[in-house]
């Protein structure tokens, strides 16, 4: 056996054992908020494949692939973050993960100070507040921050210019460097705004779970037409930030 | 190919002579790369006058290879500004860089290279399969990503992960409706989680609520007999699991007689805590771990600080990999007036008292050997009519069973739990 065994040990034998039977069609069951409580939905293997394909160029535009990535990726939000992190891997950026708990805020600083971080994904208001004065260091050290709506104003007050990154019901919206709104995947989703200014989501493409005119709890305006980044799907320009997934 | 009993039958039941041969093959193949690539390992070995050329067998390794400790790694990191403490043997090959939780203060970084499945969670599929997770099952997802994507383990078993937004670290708050609807077969608990479920037991028939579970995992701190009995009282089979020297995890099987280390991935030894010689099987020793399959930030003869009893005796489950039981940490003991005790001893006292049965507590002390210490005790307000009476009960129980007399601070358990980190309440606090 050769000394350089790294290649041999990519994906250990346990992964091979799993290929003996079909992978689950339903990878996960997750939930988004609705006015009457949690709305559970199934997330499938094909959904994930489609999401990864859409996210790869979206993340590449922000410099993923050019250095370390730090993702504030709660496991409860796996259906949104698993394809994100898969795209990060495919783009070749090493990544680290932290949680949306105030007690875990300090680990973001550990990664930033010890490794250097090129792109930070998913910063929440809760963690941004918990970072306190250290947020200024985060803003100064990390070239690109994609933040939840409830974190954006806090990051701006600390001197940053975050991009919006947020679940919208079962979908994910990611703002591009053009800063013309947060894109949703137009191949899968369409969005409209109701009389209260709330975004309503409808499934228009291939998906295990279909929604129609779903209340999302996100207040935004919708922009359409091709964006300077090349994406043609609808864009959400968020009204004053709100927490989309209350914990 | 998986069998009904084993996820990877050939590896899980490999006869010990062949297992040892596999370990030796992997170790000898890895050592040159690790020595050349990891600056701390090279420095440590050079200081000991050893190189990989001097190691041609497992026996040579045990005789000659130097030990490393967490303090050694931290020192190297601090002195050289090396975030990996000199253990990064394959720079540029990191897929993920994760860390320990930092629940006891400092954080240690570790890295892995992988493509589809994180290796730490890949081997856990073996334990999930043993517990009974099968294709089509639903697993209640955990909520702390400190060790990365736990959901890889259930995915490998063909199961679906149920992510409940309100589920926190090791606790299942708000999961009742989801459990009743989706009938998960497995979930993960910590001490905090058991305390939360204990409170739920006032409102629910827990046996009925949890009837879909084939088992639950418990990790993050030593599992006391009282906590195990409480969870088993709800009809759950508890599978304790732990870290194996920060290399890989080790899990109990159905025999519940120690945690199996996956010896195709880790070389484990039990060493005299005050020396360097191996202890006899079954005797108390410090767990020492060497990675056999991680070439990115491999541990080499890493002294974990865990006090264990280890055995390679045949196990009733059929697996041939060694088992160990963790007795505590080398730093866990407190000595008061010459009498030594551990957090487990205190836990046993509190579990006997209804108002404190969640065993939410902290030992506040100035050092390991003290004249006085404070016991911070969390009580369940909705079960407590007199805090003073509960305080007296705690004092009597600790004096009687442990033989020490603490100063006692009583506070509502939720308040004390809120100070926890990483799903764990730090049991020993220095003040």
C-alpha cells in the first residue's frame, strides 16, 4: 500500500456499503413557518441535485472557490444548507460550520482569526448581536458576507455591506454582487407579493413538495427580468429585515 | 454488503489477528507521510530520536513512538501561530475544517478530506444500523453541527432525517407533534436533553410518545446509571457513545458493556495515566488514540485524558473491535479533605430527589484539591414547593453518599441550563 493514501481514504468503506441499497428518495423532512404553525415538507434527492446546480454559479459569483468558507449552518436547516455546502465543496473551497446559538458565536471568530475566511454564509441577527464589538473585526476580515435579513442592518452598522441570504418558505434566496435583489431559482419557484406586501411562493418546476401561493413571512418587492449577473429568475428586494425562521 | 445484523459485516467482525494486521498495514503506510507533512509530529519524533524507519511493526510503534497531548498541541499552536497545532499533514487537502465544541474553554481544529460522506459520520452508520435504523425509517435530526453533518449517518442507512426547527442541542423541545406524526426510530440526547424530557414527563405518557423509537444515543458527558434508568423507564434503549481520542466516535452495542472503537480507523491503547506503560486489560488506563485513516490532521499516540477500562474480550453482539468504558477524565476528580469524588457521584445524589432529578448542577471550585467548594444545583420550579427543603435534602444526600459538605447555591434549572454550551453544562467551574 502506497504512503500517499489520501486518495484511497476519500469516502471511507462505509460509503461503499451504503451503495448496496437505494439511497433514500426523501432525504429529509423539514419545516417552514406558516401562520398556523410549522409546515412540514419532504425534500428529495432530485431536489438537492437541482439546488446544487443552481447554487454553484450563484456562490461562485461571490468568490466561493477562492478561499475558506464559513457557514452558519444550523442542522435544523439542512435542506437549505446541504445543497449550499455541497456546491461549496464542488467549487473547491474548504469550509467550516457554526451554529445559530449565541453560545457558538465565538467559534466564528476562531475560524476567522485562525484560518482566514473569504466568504461567510448565513450570518444571523442573533449571532451578529452576540458577537458584539467583535463584529467589526468580522466585517473587516471577511471580504464577502451573505447574511440573513435580521443581521443585515447590524452588519451595516458595523461597517459591512452584506448580501441577503435567506430561506423563503422551502426556497432559498441569494443576493448576487449586482445587489439588485435576492434571487430565487426561477426554474423551480415563482413569487408574488400580496396586498400586505408579503411574498407568496409557488412551485413551478420539479419538486417533491409543491406549494401554491404560500405565505412566507417575508416582506419584499419583486423584480423581474435578467440581472446583470446573468440570472433571469425573480428577485426579492426585502423590506426592513425580519426574522424569517423564528426559533 | 450489509447484512441484517451488520452494516459492514466483514470489517465489523474481522477476526482480531486480521484486524491487527490491517492496523499495522495502515499505520506503517501512513507514518512516513505524517512525519514528513505534520511539523509537530516531526518535531516530537525528532526530539524522541525516532523516525518512521525505526517502526516496522505495531510492537515497534508501541515501544518507541512518543505520546502527544492536547496541551502539547496547544503549545505548538501558540508558539508557532499554527492553527492546527502542527498536525496538518496534507495542506490543501482539507474539505472541511471543524472543531471541538470549546465547552471547556479552548477549541481544537481538525480537518478531513472527503467527497460525499464525512468520515466521522460514515462509521456511525454502523451503529445506527445496529440500533435498527433501516431504509425508509425516519431519524430525529440533531441540532449541533460542531462535528459536521450527522445526517450523513442516517442517509447511509437509507433513512430520512426529520429536522424540527425548535429542537435544540440534544433537547427535543417542541418535537412532540413531529414525533407523533412522523414516528422517528432514533434521536440524540445529552444531559440537557434528558432534563428537558424529564419536564415533559409531567404532561405526557413518555412511553407512548416515544414508542416509535428503536433507540436513542447519549453523548456529551458520562451517562450516569440514574439517567440511563430514567430514559429506559420511558421505554427507550439508550446507546451511550463517546469520542475516541478526538479521532472517531465509539458506540455501545446492544450488550451495553462498553463502547466499541472502530479499530479499522483508530489504534487505541490504555496507558498508565501517570506513566507510559500499557495497563492490563480491564485495568484503569488513559485512552491513547492514533488515527489510521485520516491523513489530513492525524492524531498520533494522542493522550486523550479519558480514564477507561478496555477489553478485547469477545462481545455478545458479534463485533470483534475492542470496547472501553469511560470512568471519567483525568481532571474530573475533586478532592475535599482528602476525599475524592467525580461529577457522576454528585449526579447520583441529585437523581434521587424529585425536584432535582434532572441532575442539573455544577461543581464550583478553586482547583482540584480544595477545602471548600460550591455545588450549584438546578431545581424544577414546577415541582418545588420549598427551595429550602430541597436544599437540605441535597446537602443530606451529598454528605451521606459522597462524604463531603458543599456550600449550595439553588437556582431554577432553566437558568442554570441556559449557561450551558454545545448541549453540555460544564460540570466543573473554576472560581
